[in-house]
C-alpha cells in the first residue's frame, strides 16, 4: 500500500515538474516589443509585394499570426481580427488584385473611408457591377473621392443610406482592409494584453 502511495505521489510530482518546466519555458520567451511586431508585419507584406494601402486577406494575416507566435506573442483575439479581414476569395480581394485595378487602388488608398464606402456599395443591389465598372473604368475613383471629400458627396451618402440595403452606408464597416489598418488593430490588442497582465 505504501509502495503504491509513493508511486502515485512520484507520478504526481513528475507531472507537476513537467508542467512547471513548460510554464518556465513559455515565460522565458518574452513578448516582443511592438516595434518588432510592426517590423514583422511590414516585412511580410513587403516580401509578398503588398504595398501600403493595398487590400490584404485572411490567409496572409493567419500566416502573420504564426510568425508573431514564433516571435513570442500569442495574440489573444486573433480570431476576432481574422474575421474582420476580407476572406481570400472575397469579391473585393479578387477584383482589387487584378492588373486593371492597380491605378484605382493607389487612389482609393488616399481616400478616408474609401474602402468602407466601396465595400458598402458592393453589397447594394447591382453593387458588384457598379464597383467593377468604377474599378475598371477611367477615373472611377472620382465617385469615391466625391463621396468622401465634398458636401455634395455627403448628401449622396445620405440618399444611399435611405435606399434599400443601404442602412449604415456612411458608417465604417469595422473591417480591416490594409496592412496599415492591421498594424493599428494589432497595437490595440497588444496594449490591451499588456494592461491586463501588468
């Protein structure tokens, strides 16, 4: 009986030692500085030919999370972030990565809320064809420029808000479209995690 008790106690102590070893190993790998996180994100997109302002997708961000884990940061809300990024086969991702969209995307990236308006427009009746025409036609970006930078454009957005399927047209979608937006969102997560552990 005593031998069995000692054997069970030895097994329990061994398991506890193993768990402690893993915990110490995890603690030994300190969370990186946010500057290192930002550097990894920018380096990844540079290597993949994605410039600031160009659309990103879930597959790319999932790969970045693997890199961040290797760096020592397990992003606690990574699923929430992933869901805010366009899927790899999203209409906008496929359209804005075509050669015909290159000039349009450069202009779109300079417009405040440009991606949000384009996304909302694509979800309206006949919206996809409208967006395709804007992207592939000459000076299509000017409609979004008008919407986002003029008082007449704000009135147009008000009209679209009242249209069927136009509810919330003027509001941000909450989605992450570009690497710059991803970096900002990661900074929020980083700061929240830092506050909760300090």
